[in-house]
């Protein structure tokens, strides 16, 4: 096994693009226009991981409504096996409509989930509503409409334009945007053969399908009246779906409410708690929380001890305090730090974990520390904040260098950028060669690190075949023998699902070596390592136990999970190899990062930082792109996202100051 140390000119590149998420981004050092950002998102969805013939396999994104405070009404992300099957009577009617339009009848369940009980009637009246179903492309919806409408089907049909507008904004949301500039949307509508994009967009706005906002040069923003145009060229017209607009506005209102209703606890000895803190950064965090209802906290893996210390100190002062992590693995790491009552964010929101709610529907909490905050999307954050009572304290803690949330928004970055609350930056470095390497990547430097214990190893490869071969060799032989970490504790991280060195190819090779079998349970065998995704952006690793009529039975960290047969293809993959987006929020004793040459153009600093930072004791880098890695670390920051949260927070803070 090669033991070359990682230098600035050695390593490889890749870009993480989970299905439905774009893999392409701006050229190094170049800012993308709004139109380019949207076009990149659309291209990735249309030509990315899935076959054009795979009409109904794109993952579904839930579309619940925004709750009203104080009792959230939105149904939180379901737990394992909790998602009910659609009513057979409803799906039967939908199957007939789908068959008449030449669409796969297997779509019926998803159509009912998306369009509701009147799905069959809705499709008959407006065939393009099929485009709202995840996985359906415009050309497929057009074909469906032609089959149902015949000669009445035209490219300029206003129903088509409205459906395309919503589809484009949903594609943008998959790339993380909550809003888009009008120019980007108009350009894409024109490319989709809409005869008059301006008229089509005005129609979508008039129907309430799209909301429009104006953002001035200083970030001030207001919702624009129907038909109103921006007279000042410096004013940006932003367009968004109601779902994400309401979530951002609700979140901004909630964060402002927490900050505004906070009252300092003069009788509590916060200074004594700070003096007893285990580190200077933990003491700084405790003092900040003593004086504010909203605080951000930034730091790496070692800094997780600081919010854990804060929660312990708050409990010692008699406050009801809780720490919530984004993943089960993140919760486990908090428990190892002594925070035995830590919960997962999904468990807290679903009331399966945590303190429960009071009579007003708010959590019975005085302080909530949310770790892995950069992975929290805007809808989840809005639900979270609406569940906190007036006067409660909220700490958003996380590593700003990692990949952002799988869902739309950039909540943590926007709150920090708005500068409306204290921002504590940890001074506690991550230890060891891996910590030193990752810290350097975070500031744009790919450093050479001393790794006397083979903590960091580079394995050069020339092509995709060799990359797959060396990855399997590392997991099955070299890392267990040289490092002492068994294969079941070694995780492979690669840029995307497709391609010659994507998760599919690597998982097939790893299964053949580590757990060969015929795949008699829909491609899975007992003992297979799997990645279970019960909700977008939340991966749980597990092992296949068995399968029966009820579904695929998994063991996920000791918890028994049954995935219904109809959801296995959507929610379960083999999990020896995952993408960096799937891996964020978790860590393993050993990690093998595979950087294939065909991903060099899409590599970003955030991807490298995230992938390398998943390793606790050992990091192997299967390297194949020469200078692409140091160039990406130095020159390619995180892909931009268009959001409104920062400007909303700043406007509210300014309004409060003027009152």
C-alpha cells in the first residue's frame, strides 16, 4: 500500500452529485449567473444518474405545508415504516388515466401522494400536472398531454407554462435555491419552447403558482404586487414557490421572535458555569448564550464538545436543555462526549425523542443546541423554530466548511451572514494529521502533513478500473491489515452514484468481495451493508437481515426497520460506498475517498473538506487527477445558492432598531 504523504500537488478530484442534485458548477474563480445556475441544475436532473427510460424513480421530496405557531401542523418526516400506502381505490382511478395517456401505471401511488385525492380528475383537466410528480420530465409530460388532449395540445398552453415554471423552480430547489432571478426562469421557459415566456410568467404569478420579490442593492426586500415591474436596474426580481417563500419568512420571523423575547437570567450563575467550562471556547459559548436568545457556533469535530458542555452547564443551572444532532451517528458522538440525553433532529421534530411538548404545543425546553446546523434545510429549520416557546434560547452549531443541506436554503450560513446575533468561533483545533489536513483545506490550502502512523495514505491510480480494484483492495485487505480497522468499519466515499467509479459500480464490486450472493431480495442479500434514506438528506446505515411480504428487514444500529416493498428501490441502496452528501454528519474509523478523473471539473473545496473530514483514524485517498485537487481546494468554493433569509433577517433587525 502506497504511503506517499499528501502534498499540494498530489491527489485527485471528484464532485458529489446525489441523484437529483447537479454535479456541474462554475469554473474555478468564476461567479455563475443565475441563468447558468438554473441551467446547470436542469441539465443534471435531465442527464444525470438515471436512465431516460426510468420514468418514475427519481426520489420523492415531501411537500408538506408550513405550520402555524404555536402548534406545528406539518407532519414531520416519518419514521421507518410509517409512510402509509395510498388508497387502492384512488390509485385505481389514476391508473386508468395514466394508461390512457401512455404513462406507466406504476406511477399511480406517487401521483396520489403528490396531487391528493382528486388526482385522477386533476390529470384529466390538466395533464401537465403530471410534471409535479418527482422523476417526470417535461418531454414525458408533453407526451402524456398529447395522448389525452390530441390536437388541443400546444406548446403555448398556459397550463403547460405554469407546470414548467413550477418544475423549473423545483429543479432549482434540488440544487439548494429557494428563489431564482427572473432572467434565469425566462431563459429556461424560452428554451422549453414556451412562445411568450414573459406572458407565461405573468400568468403563473397571477395564478399564485409563483411569488415574486424585489431585492435592492443593499439587500432590502419586499414582495412585489402582481404585474409590477422593477424600474431600477439595480433591483433584482426574485421568483420562488410559495412553499419555500413561506418557510424562509416563517424562519426569519421565528428567529427574530426568539431574539426579541429573550430575557437574561440575572439570578443564574452563568459566569460560574463559564469559569468551570472545559475549554476557553466552551466558556465563550456559555457567556454568549447567557446574554442572547440566538447564538451561532462554528467549529470542527473537536468543537462539538463545546455545545455539549453548554447543555450540561445549562442543566446544572436548572434549565431544560437539549442537544440535537442531524444524524444518528452525530447523536452517538454526543453521547460519547457525555451528553447522554442527546437526540436526533428528526426524532425531536416527530416527538419520538426529546422532552415532549407543553400545553401550547411548544417543546418543554429553555435551551436547544442544534449541532450539524449547516445540514438543516429551510423547511426543517422553520419547523424547529416554530416549536420553541417565546424566550427560549437557540444555538445553531456546526462546521461551516462542510457541504450544505440536501434540501433548499443555506440556513446556518445566512444566519451568520446576517450578523443579527453573537457568533462564537471555536479555537479548538481538530487533532492529528487528519485534523491538520482538513483544517488546511477549510482555508483553501492543501498542506503536506506528517503521518507517521499512516493516518493519511495516497493511492495513485491511472484509470477507472484500477480505481475500483484498489478501493476494494483497501477496504478488504490493506486497511484491516495495516491499520487494524475491519472492513465493516471502513466507509468508501465517492463523488456520485453513476459512472464507472460511482456508488453503484463500487458497491457491486465491494459486495462481490465482502458479501457475495444472488441478490434474491430485490438485489439485496442478508448481510449486505445498506444506506437507508427515509427522508431526503437523511441517511441511516444498516445491514440487511431478511425480507418477507412486509418488506426488506434491516438492522440500523440496533433498531429494527422494515421498508415496504414499494419503497425499497426509492429508499435503500447498498452502502459500502456513499456520496459525500450522504456521508455528511457521520464519521467512521477509516474512510477511503475515491476521486475519479472524470469528476475533476466538478470538484469543490466543500466536497473535499467534507469527504476527507469523515475519517476518524485513517484516510486513504484513491487519487487519479493530478493537479485538480489542489486547484479545487484553492480556487473553487462552495456552489452558490440563491436565498432570501439573510436579507429578511437584516430587514427585520433594521426595522426593530428603528422602532
